[in-house]
């Protein structure tokens, strides 16, 4: 029986280097083709909605931005049982915890990939709302893909380089958020806030400030958690 392979890019393109995984799988799809047993997918931040896709795969390859605690732009490959540990060791965003849960649920349901590879890059910048990949991160897309292709080849899964790369209209995510259009159409910093949603940050309906809970003994909240009243 032919192996079913899922090549997945996850992350959030709205937060600079967080979009590495999505951009990597987009580039792979644009420049290479596989047979029908291989599915390439922009997983974005879908979390648990990806479970049934993972369950169908014998081989799973994931591109993502991972905080390994290394120098920005460092590429690191993690295999098999170690992957869930790194997906949440230093969580950067909600999608990583979500994907840990995807793997855990697939395993619980008894349909877990036989082979698993995480191709991760250490991000340089995340706090740039609407920003694109930084140069150190962008430079790792092609090396990441080459590592992925080598790993797949070792498992009998082969890619063919396209004679002519696909157009942006044929990309996984559509032309609207292709890397080129995304960068060219980004508004200036004066027009669009770089650290969050300006509608919230400047709204008078929201009050964003640090408000620690008072430790005044007279204002402490207590509750009886033991029926004997001992605590």
C-alpha cells in the first residue's frame, strides 16, 4: 500500500517570522511536484481542525518557526517522538499548543504517523504585526526544503522540480497573500500599527495597563477547599 504523506506549513503570516512554515510549504508547492499520495497544505493556525489530515498520513513533515533558544535563522530538524516536545518547549503562539494537541489526539485515536519530521527555524522577529519574514529567516526557506526533500527521499517519497514554477494564482494560499503581494501592498507604519490592532490599542473602550492584584492582607480572598475547614 502506498504511503500517504502530508507536508504541512503552520504559523501566522501576520506576525513576521511566525509565517516561516506557511511560506516554506508555499515555495515547495510552487517549485516541486509530487505524486497523488502526497498532500501539501497551508495549515496556518487551524489547530485541531488539522487532526483528520494528520490521521490520514503515514508520513508527516511540518515546517514551522520554533523558539529553540538559538541564534536567529538557525535551522534545526527534529524527528518522531521528540517533535511534540519542541512544538511547545518555548511556546511563541497559540498555534504551537494547538498542534501539540493535534498530535496527541491523533495518537489517542490510534492513527498516528509512522514517520514525523519537524523542520524548524529560530525566528528573528515576531513583534511586527503585518510584517514579513526577516532576511535571516527567509534565507532558510530553500535549505529547509532541501533537508525536507532529502528526508523524504530516504523514505521513498520523491519530488520532481517543476520546469516552470507555478504562478501566484496557483499557489496554496491564493495570490492575495502571496509573499510578493503581501510585501508590496503592506501599508506604511504611519497607516498601520506594527505592534497590534490599532482599533483596539487606541480605542477608548479598552484600557490596556498592568494591574497586579493587591496583596493587602485585608483584601485577600479566601475560600474553604476542605470540608473540615482546615485550609
